[in-house]
C-alpha cells in the first residue's frame, strides 16, 4: 500500500463521512446520490444487491425500503449481517445461488437489482474494463430473469470498448437508460453507472430470443474486437468465480 494512497484516503471526505454515519464503505454515498437523482427505490420494495460486500449499498437499500421492504445481498465474499436484510454468500452465476434467492423471495418479484461489483484490478486497463463489461452484462441477464415489469436495474460500468453494446442491450429491455456519475466517485476513476428504469414486459423485437451477453458479443464482433484471441479470451471469460467487488471504490 503506497504512502500516496494512504494520504489520499485519509483526506477523502466521502470516506470520513461514511465512517461517521456508520456506513461500511464510502460507496454507500454513490447509491444515495443515484437514489436522490432517480428515486429508484420506494418503501416496501424488493431489492437484490449483487456483489454486496462489504454491505454499504445493502445498508442504504434497507433505509430506503423501510421495515416492510425486502433486501437481499449476495456476494462471493463472506459479508457481515446487515440488520433488516438477508445476506447470501454465493456465486450469482450458479443456479443454486439463484434458488436460494428465490427461496427468500417466496414468490415475490424484484423491484430493483443493484450491482456495484468491480473486478480485481490487474493494472491493465483494457483487460480490467473487458472483465467489468462481461460482469455487468452477466448481471443484467440475471436481473432479467427475476425483475418485475416496470422494475429498475443499476450497474457500475467502466468506459471503454463494448460499453455501447451493453447500453443497446439495456435499451432493448428498459424504456429509460441513462449514464450517471455520482459525485462520490473518485475524480480519477473512469467508472460511471448505468441506470435502467421501467423494465419492458418483453425485450424489443431485435433482442427477442437473445441474451444481453450474446448482444454484447455481437457488438464486439461488429466493432472489430478479436474475441477469438486465446490469450485475451482466457483473461476475459472469467465469470463471477474469479471476480470480487473492490470494497472501497
């Protein structure tokens, strides 16, 4: 850990504010600012927080939904309990994890799916951005299998190749899709958030029978990305099992 990193984090006002208010991570303020802007979460909503560790977004979700809401967090990492929510340690790409979520839902549909996951950074921006893109796309596909019509989806994205393909896939599934950069994001960060509102009852005609993942892969082929390169493919196609949320992003 560098001295510069340590000094910057000590000066970080969002980190200090999160600590003083009892939030587990500064990222809680990113969701609060998204909520202030878009009012996605309502009282009594049913929320899924994908990649919930260490629990900051889960805490905010519990506050916003109130005592009648249902908040479920899932992450590969063990996450300390958050009062008012249910936490699952598991791989969201695995059916057994989906089954555990559906058991907790007990027949209810999700109103909002949130995802603040980041890949473990390799230091190679192109690789990190590509893995993040795949992760966000996979999460969108998971959300589409559990989200009620009219529901909302939020995911972190990093600017780079393929993002327009993900945005197009989202527009085929929601009536309103916007990018939003919370003030609580670090100044040097290339992250932004894709905020998708009002899930359509079924995808638009051009996306019928296609997953978001297949749409993004098609887009990557169209823009000339060599998805068949063995070395790059081995790094990018990593799924959820080799990825985890960067806690303090």
